[in-house]
C-alpha cells in the first residue's frame, strides 16, 4: 500500500473495533492516526457497518425517529429529539496556550463534538475575564486562573446536563507550584465522578502537594485525572511519537472501565495534541438548545380579527367571579392565538460563529491538511506552507469577526439590539429567564414618584425612609448619616452605630396588621377591602428547571407580593409606626435595611452602649409584635469617629452590643448600601473597590475593543463604568490626595479606551475645569457626543 494523503479501506465491524482500540495504523513504517487514512463504510439505509447501501438487504432505519425508513424520507424532523441514556462519558484535554486568542476556532471545533467534559490547561486567563466572555454554548465553565502572573491556568467545560462542585483548587497558592482544580461531577442517574485537571509548569518539582490534596477526596468509587506533566498512570497517551516523552497524561482508577482512548490533532491550538478517554459511567447525551416561539410572520390579520369578532362571551358575562372572567378571557384569546400563530419548537445542535463563512472553512480545511502532511513527512517546505495557511486563517477570522460586529452595531437601531450583541460577546451578563416587563421603566418610575408623593403629603411613611421617595436615594441616606457622624466628630464625639438585617421582611408582613395600620392612616373602607382582597387567597408554586415542572400551589397567608408595584409601598406603610419605638437613638431606613446610631463623648461610651441596648430591646419587641425577624448573625456594630479617638478606645473593656441574647462585636469596617465605611471614616477600601471594578470592566472592553465602534465604546464607558465612579460620590468629602489620584487614573484609563489618546484632544472648557465633579460631567458629555 502506498503512502497517499488519503486511503479508503472497507473493513468488517470486528476489524474496525480492533483498529479503534489501537488508534493507529502503520504504513511503510510510519505510524499515522487512524482518522487520517481510514473511513469506515456505513450503509445509509440500515445504518450498519461493513457493506454498501447498494448491496443492503436489511430493513431501512431512520437515525432521527428510529422508524423503518431512511433519514432523507423522515417527516418528523420538527418533533422533539430523543434523549438517550449512555453508558460512557467522553472526556478530553487540550493545552490551549491562550483560550481567548483561539476562542472562535475553539467554539467552532468543540460545538461539533460530543465531549461531556473538556479539560483545559494553560488557559492564560486573568480573574478579570468573565465566564460569559469565554463561554461555550451548552456548557458551564469551571476555572482556576493564575492571578499574579501571565500564563498558566486550568479549568474545564462541563455539559449542562451534568452538575459539578469544585472541591479544591490551587487559587491563591505560591508561584512556582503546580496548578490544579479538583471537582466532583454528578448526574441525575449515575454515580459521582471525581476529576482533577493539573498543570505542572516547566522546572517545577514533584506533584506531591497535588497528590496530597487529591487523596483527601478519594473516598469516591470513581476517579479520573487529566493533566500535562511528568507522571505515571494507568493510561498514557503520548503527544509526540518521535520523542516519546510523557507530555499529556490521563490517569484513571480502573482499566476495566476504560472503553476507548486516543489523541487527535488540533491544528489551531498549541503544539500539543488533544487527548481523550471514554469512561464507562452512565450519563445523558447532549441535547441541543431548544427554543419555543410563535412565528408572527405567518399571521393572517384578517382571519385573526374575524376569529376575535366571532368569540362567544356569554360565559364571561354570566360569571360573577372576577378570577373566572379573567380565566375565560385568557382561554379564548389563547385558543385563537394557537390557531392562527401556533407554538413552534426548534432545536439548535450547532451554534457556529456566523462570521465563519464557507470560504474561511475551506481555508481552515486546507490548513488542517497541510498540518497533517507536515507531521507525516517533517520537511521545511510543508511546515512553511502550514504556517502561512495558519496565519492566513487567523487573519481571516479576526477580520471577519470585526466586520461582522462592526456591521451589526452600526445597523442597530434599537438599544435592545445593541445589548443583545454585547451579551453575545460576553461583556454583560445574560438576561435572566422570564417574560418582559409589562411596563417601561419610565412608567414604573412615574407611578412610584406619584404614589410616594401622595403618601408623604398624607404622613403615610416613615420620615427617615429614603427609598421610593422623590428627592431621596441611597446617596442622600448615606450623606445624612455621615454628616451627622462628622458633626459629632467636630464636637469631639464618637458615634455608636448598629446595622440590622431583617430576614425576608417582605415575606413576613401580616395582612390583618397591615390593614389596621392603613386604617389608622385614614384609608377609606373601600380601599381597605380592596387591599385585603389583593393580598389574600394568593397561592405560590415552585418551578424545577431541571424537569421544567411546577409544584402544587400553596396558600400564602403572610407577605406582600415581591416584584409587584404595590409591594414596596405597602411595606413602607407597614413601617409607619416605627418612629415611636426609639427613645435615645437616631435611625435610617432604606427599604428593609435599618441603621440606628447614637453620638456620645468617648468617656461616656459605656452609658451610650447601655442606651443602645435599651433601644435594641424595644426594636426586637416591635419586630416580634409585627411578625418580623431580625437576623442577629448578620447584624453589625461599629464605632465611628476620628483616628485619635478611635485608637484611644479599648474595645475589650467595653460592654458589647446585645441583639436577641447574641453578643455583637465591634467591627473595624462595614459595607452599607454598597459603600465600605471604616471606623476612622477612611475611604481607602472604597476607592480600592471602585478602582478594581473599573479596571476589571475596562480589561473586558479592551479584549473586544477592535470589535466595537468608537461611539459605542464611549457609550459603554458611560453605561458600565460611570455608575461605579458616581455612585454616592457626594459622600466622599474628605478623600486624601492619593485616593483622589487613583480615581483620576481610573478615569484616564476610560478616556484612553474611548479613543481619546491625548489630553489636547479634549475641548478647552473641559481641560480648564478645576472642580472634579464638573470635569467628570463635562468629560462624559463629550464622550457621548463623539461621532462615529
């Protein structure tokens, strides 16, 4: 037999089994991959191996619906595909050498494969890269990045039908040590699988640290380990047949469970081959993404209006129950919709990148053929040809992707289209499941503003409640409290403050007590009856997403509906009598976040803590009467003041804060309404948190910078980063020069990514601004006005 680029050999099923077990064939003393030379003949009529369809005497068999007909004649393509149980799990490992650099080709390759777990080493990712940015449709990502230096990193993609819990990882370990992630894989109908992905960097010693950690979790019956590095194991798969060095290894616990193993050339990744094992354990096959929708393009409006006009409303008009009327109305409309615009279900098995055209795929196939030829004959001419094709493919993919997104964002006329593209890129989180809002944000805001204004005029809410009120916000709540603390500090006083956490406050509102409070607020009897009808006789169900089923309804006897328009307003009125509870302390309410505080001189701290405990007892009594519950374990206490007085206080000698017989220790810092406040009123931790968020978002934008138009980049900076810089910024009144400089540097980084390269590129009126607030407002206004 001659060494031709491709050979077609017809073999019997038993011969095929032997070839697949060995994984290689020998032609003129050269070992070649089986997939490079052999194509097993399969009959397309009966789906059996070993004979041609022209000679087939068996009954036709369809691979889609298992009927006795060929697949080309199948008429059930629109039906739901079968989900078959398998007895094997397929796991592979690839050495990526930068997952982000090969992301498009990585997705294009693995979306056409059937691996349950895709293990990776040398991902070269940083913690700032979100999972959505490098996600693989149909899989969940588990990773352990090397945070301090470039390179390294391990992780794995897991099929969505499986579940995983990370038991241990090398995150935060000392540099120069092996990197690993250990996880437990679980399926609904199979045994648990303990898996580890390990990367041993060059010039790193023995893997004793990893094996010690791995042995702690080896109580499971099934264990498997995939990693590159020098080690020995049950199964050894070589990445280089010439040097025979142990480069990539797969180690399993039981050879009898090994169904198949081998390696595969992956041209677009590193010099390492893909290695895989087929392990005997019952799992579920991957089923494509299913979408149920209505095709409104086929709607016949005349027929639809004719059916609407022909509805018989006799049952609806005869009923005296409002719920029955609504149910009858919805039933009639849904029947017409199902008739005119029926529901359709589509299953997407492959989600390739839309910019990978057939021309690009043709060049990719030429690249793969050139790589196989070079690996077979090992000559410079073939290597140079492969290298040129590889570089050409990278350039074509990069340019095609850039052109695709530039065209998509340029043509996007609505904000929804832009956000959809950004979600596809992974720059923002995927939208949560559920229906759209029935009202726009502007309509809801207008309603809340009008309702809250009427309640304020009628003394219907707590005066210190800062939520859902016009001219009030989290910022005004913080400013009021911090101004009180600074005034006390100017008078050489300290502030004792306690931050309470209510457990499910909205779900514990007593309906009858709420009606009584509304009556004391002079609501009419008709409104009280309406509110009582609105709250009572409600049921609640739980949805199990794994089986897409709902539980039986349970009657809800307490609580206001969360997510409803009236829920927050009713809860605010439920707190209307709290003002009379306290005797010594001031307080702040923001929705269900309660803060009480008291000023005193340092020498009177014991007396102030005693008064604070007295008011806490009154608060606990009020919550008990109203059916609310304080979570003592999440309650925090802190003493605020200047460094001079705070450092002179010996906290060990002070009586503690007591909440429901639980002693609360004084903390050095707390996080209130998203802002970190220290006991010395320093903004160091808050500035560090803001700078980290800004640079993390900028790093993700930088990865996709070439795909975004300049105007969109400026809008993304204003949308994704500006809120971090401006949230409660009015409270930062005593920031140090160094902290102010760090925020300016973060702001300068935003300017650079928005295509403004030089300070002289800004208008003179912005450059000459002395106020930081005015400068920021002028800068962002300029960014939003930038042309394409």
